[in-house]
C-alpha cells in the first residue's frame, strides 16, 4: 500500500477485490476489469517509488482477484493485462527494484489438512505466474516469502510436510520461494529454518529482526542474521525491520509493529536489502530517511 497515493482525489491502489458473492455473480468479466485497474495503478505506484528513490516494493497479493479459480489467460482482458504487466516489469528491471510478494498467513504448506496444502500450493503458483507475467527472472531476488507458521505439536513431521509441499511447486514458484522466522517462541527460529528448510531444500531464509526477539534460541541478532544470510548464496539477502508499537507508548501486543521506525542497525543495512514493516508504509521510510524521530504515542 502507498498511503500517499491512496489519499489522492483519484486514489491509486492495486488491491481491488471482491467478496465471494460478487465473484459468484460477476465472475471473470469483473475480475478482469479489476485486474486491469490494479496493474495500471501498480505501474504508477512503481514510477512514484522510483521518483522518490524507493527500490524495494512488496506487492499486494490482491493483484488479480480470485485468480486461484482460473488461469490468467482466461481473463477477457488478458492481452491488456499482459501489456500493463510488461510495462511494470520494465520499470522494475530498468531501475533494479526489488519486487516481492508475501502471501497471507492462510498459506500453510505444512498443514495437516490436504485441502489447505492444495490451496496453499495453488496460491504460490498464482504468485509465480504474476512474476512470470511481469517478465522477472525466477530467482529469490524477486521472492515469494512465506512462514511455516505452525508446528502442529510435531516440528519434525511439520518440516517433512513442508519440504514435500515445496517439492511439488513448479519452477515459477519454487525458484522464488523464501521462508521467514516467526514471532512466537514455540514456532520457527532462524537456526531451525536453516536445518529444516535451507540446507535440505536450498530455500533462502528471510531474517526478521523484530521476530528474532521471540525465537532467538540464544543467538544475538547479528549472529542470527549472518546465519540466515549465508543461505542466499550469490543473491543479496532480504531482511525485515520493524519496531514494537509499545516502544512508542502504545498499549499493544509485543508483536505489533509501530507506525514508524527510529533506527536500523548499520550492519543490517550493509548486509541486506531491508524492508521496513511499519504501519505508516512509505511515510515511515521517508521520515526515517529524513532523520525525523518518531513521536512517542503515535497511533
């Protein structure tokens, strides 16, 4: 989301969607219309980012509504959508924008439910097809980032199911896949992901600085980052940085992100492309870059 562009008289956004009832009544024609609007606005958002020296962008997973129910080529406006996507891809490639996706928490490759696994695989395949449509290489530089997100009371068995699901992915999704450490003590830490995912599968680990406090396993922040960074091979790592809302006077869960951030460690900036996860979106980046301190009590 770009808050600045969403607040214009003619808002720019690329996550127009519809409820199930509307999908069932309007179907492909309306989905196609929304996808055209979304890709058109994505192009303008990317251009705005480049004009403001922003070269890392996490795109919404609502780019093509209900795409899990059809193939892109089924859309009535497919040729127009493909043209717009190619324009977006050129902006990304020509300006070396780090363009990524982070599917929702409903994407659970290690679920005990076969139906959930099938839906999750389909979701990742859809994201892979969008990146292909943009004309972006199949590499974790343009990543589709997920969590394992649960342990189902048996981490070893959960890891096996996750690896089996990953092995079922097509190259469009598999070669872009990354996995992130969790924010709950009993879930997945960096060293566990290295042992269970990175080493056996070659899937890179995204280091989330804020999450690490909940799953440190005795490692310092920098130690955990360096462990994760080694899983990226020749590709520059991705890291997430956020600060807790409690730091600024909010009565909130420890995991909740603040509106803004005040400082990012130099070693993290030196070693990775850093995504700021802040409620104020691009405004958090612009304020951080300008050196303006966040206000205590910001909501």
